C-alpha cells in the first residue's frame, strides 16, 4: 500500500469520505440516456486536482476516488491524477465507455487498489442502440484489461429497453468469459429520473444532469426488486455479482461523497444539477463542514434498511429520482413499498442481514 495513504489511514477516529470527480464533459459518444449535458465546460488542470486530493486527504481518510466524465480518457493528463489518487485513497477507479484506448502506464493500472469500470448494457444490438454503436470497443477494452491482469468490471444501466433481455445476456456473457478463462465482476443501476432531481443541490449551476425524457423508460420498483433477487440467485461460472442493494445508491450513509464537476463546482450528489460552491473559492475545511452539516439531516443512521443492506443511503433521499418519480414520500417509503408488493406477489423477504455480500 502506498506510504502516503498508509500513514493517513492509520490516524485514529478519522472520518472517511469518498470523492467523485467528473474530469470532463467531453466524450466521443452520444449515448441516449447519458446524464452529462454535452456542453463545453472549463476543466481544472491536473495539478489543481492533485492539490485538491492532497488537501482533502490531509483532513479525512479517503475510501474511494472515482474519476469520471464524459469520458476520462479524453484527458491527456489522466495519469498524474490517478497517480496522486492512489497515493491518498484506499481505492481508485476510472469509469469509462471503453471508446478510447487505455494509454496509462502499466505501473498505475496494475496497482491492486486501481480498477476500471466499463459500461455494458446488453446484447450487441441493444448496447449499440443505447450507447452509440460502442459495443465492440467496450467489449475489447474490458477484455484487454482482464488479459493484462488489471482489475476491471462492468456496469449496466437498466431501462425498459434492456430489462427483459438482461438476464439472458448475462448467461451468454458468463459463457463467453468462461470460455476465455476470465473472471469479471458486474452490477447494474436503474436509469435515473432527472426531473425528480431538478431541484436538488445548492444554488450554483454545475455540469450535471441532462434532463432527458425518462417517462416510460424507468422499470417499476417491484421490477427492479425482482431483477435484483433473480440475479442474486443465479450461479455464474465466471461472472461475480458485486451489488448488495436492489436500487442504486451512492453509499452516502456509509462513506459520504463529495462530487466535483470539471470546473471544481461541488455538490454532495453526483446527479444534482446545482452545486453548493466551488473549490476555487471554498477551502477544503469549508466543504467538509458543509458535508458534515448535510449529513446530520440524513435519515439513514437509524433506518433498518441500512442495517439490513436494503439500502446504503444517498444524499438526496431520492434514490436517483425514483422516489419522486413513483410518488413516494421518501426513500424509506419506497423500500417499504417494494417489500410490501413483493409479499403480495408471493416473494419472501430475506431475514435481516441476508443482504450482505459474502
């Protein structure tokens, strides 16, 4: 483990955070339901990000740094940002479409605390329909990472387009990786409901949610619940299901996130369209104080669903817009509704603690 991180992580009673950095809005693709608005946005230089990471790490232990976009590989200075991230965070990942080749030094990508997260949404025609014809490049990118012995997994975004095909595609994908002798982790998110998030955040505009029309595209809560449990019950030869909650969450109740846009505007929800300030004007101490204050209002601490791993918490309580989209009063009501409806159709809720990943 890197000496800098090891020294910081050993401090007692040091609250832990995670950091999400959207490095750019640039991308070669025009995916149908990408949440990043394709608008030119000023980008902080690598040295700015490196200093921001160092400054935050001096105050809090950093669990995870997630480097995202747009497409992070559009940044020619990605390598030094990753290098500093690995010095000060327990884990570092790059979220990519796989549309550009990985030109990072092997010394970085071979680090056991570094991983790639590649977007794969389903069978070739479906993925190409949803993600601008990028299946071949995404598949080859993921395969290339695994063949080099680098850590990589894939994430799918579930909508009405791929809901009915997803499980059959997982079985096909499992057979493909089994023939290749490779193990790969995966998880899925549900497509977000941008309109329900439109008022979230502070008062400063940031490069955030593109308000695409989501009506008719979002699976119902019980469909999401059922998909999660059916996939959990599957026995795969080469795929490893990494997900431990039915509906997407940023894990704010377990390790609060600070989310930055490319120009340094920050929020505490990566999908909120407005930020609370900018790192160019607010000190790390101010940002962390605001984060702590926002955390006091989270209902998660005493929520049984957090304990039973039905939910890992989120800053807005909207579960990426699903709460407001489906007319629930709050996130707890959403999860309760899922459980209640599952019982009505004959499903059995697992005992407390049964949600944990082994």
